[in-house]
C-alpha cells in the first residue's frame, strides 16, 4: 500500500474510527446519488456487468450500496488513506462479488483509459486541493465514451467563518466544482440544496462523457 499523504494522514487516522458514526449528519445525498447513478446506468442498458469505481471511497459506505444496487458490477474503490481503506475492506467483506480496493492518490494511471462505465466522487473532490481539475480530467480519461460520472459534494457557504472551519477540515467550499463538471461532462442530473437552514449548500451531479 502507498503511504497515506500528509496532512490527510493524521486527520483520517483519527476520523476513520468515528467516520461512519458522524458523517450521516452532514454528508447529504450520498445514498440518493448511488441510486440515481444505478438507475441512469440501467436506463442506458449498461447495468449488467458494469465497471464502476468510487474515487475517495473512504470507509466504503457507497461501495456497499453500489454492490447492493448493481449486484453484477465489477467494483473498485480507490483511496489514499490506509485507515479508511481498512474500514472499507470490512464494509464490503460480505458483498456478492469481491470489491477491489486500491490505495493510491487518484490520477491518470489509476485505471485503464476508456474502461469505466461509472465513476463516483462522493464528498471527495472538495478535498482534492490542489487536484480537483486533474482528478476530473483523469475521470474523463478513464470513462468509456458515454460513461457516467456521479458526484455529491459540498458546494458553497455564505458564512466566512464556516468556510474557514471547513478549510481546517481540508474541505474547500467555494462553489468551484459544479462549473468544472459542466465543462467536462454533459449533465443528465444536476441539483443544489441548502443544508442546516442555508449554512451551506451541497450539490449532486450526474454527467455523461
Ligand atoms: C470525506 S471522505 C468521503 C468518503 C466517501 N466517499 C463517502 O462518501 O463517505 C474523502 C475521502 O477522499 C480520500 N482522498 C482525498 N484525496 C484523495 C486523492 N487524491 N486520491 C484518492 N483519495 C483521496 C480521503 O482519504 C477520504 O477517504
């Protein structure tokens, strides 16, 4: 396994233990995104045997759901933090088909070119700082023509103190992600919603290469 990148290493060494117990309260839209993406794949006739990757898979919350919704898919989870991948290995240990877990910083060499039917980024891109543009370019490279990208993530906040606090937690909240997705993928679903009375907004996006 590749070494966990600093400074995320220290952050997730602690947070891996409490991740699943806490994140349901603010990482909104993850399960809906997986269901929508599975439906979109089925709608274009590509759900059976689909090749699907989640980049920044963390503790495997979405991989487990993907395995349920797409039981014949070949699933790959990519993450750069071993403590998170250790949790993911447990989360997917009971799935019908084995899930491949890869420890690396996602980039152009992480997957084969034109090989994937669906690539998921769930609350990952907002932590790729720098690197979100390169990650989206890599996803375009790895998706087959007509393949889908599915993203749920933080969008923005009107509160400067909250933006700073999220920065301390390695999250950038500048509304910078939706335009980057529009530039690279043809949208088939796009939504932005307020959280906690408008303290921040989160978005979901499904787009086609
Ligand atoms: C907030 S967690 C999201 C986990 C999961 N996708 C979810 O929705 O619960 C972000 C994950 O992205 C991973 N990550 C951050 N930068 C990465 C990179 N460049 N390549 C791969 N994974 C990365 C982190 O290690 C972390 O596990």
